[in-house]
């Protein structure tokens, strides 16, 4: 993975974790709300797997935000905005 991709991935994960914690949810709660297996979510949040588009869509839905907003947050942070 290139440094840029790694940076975007890390920021995406940090944003998902921030939003999850703001809501007071456990990883298990987010997994339920996002319709993901907890093992799959843990793998994504550990950074050990690629972020498939369907997982991004499910996570955004589980967090109650649009996928574009979730991706945009990570992109803006990676650009230094």
C-alpha cells in the first residue's frame, strides 16, 4: 500500500472510530447497525484489510450518514483541510 493510501485508510478508520465513540457505541453495536459481522468490522478497523465499497456503504448507513460524507471527512483531513 502506498503512503498516500495508507494515510487515507488510517484517517478513514480514525473517523469511523471517532463517530462510533461520539455515539457511545461499542464495536459490536456498530457492527449490528452496519449489518457487518463483528469479525469483519474488527478486521477493517485494524487496518489489516482493504476497505471494500460495500463495507463503506454499510458503515455509513450504520452511522446514519451518507457514504460521501464519510469519505469526504477522511479526504479533507488527508489533504490538510
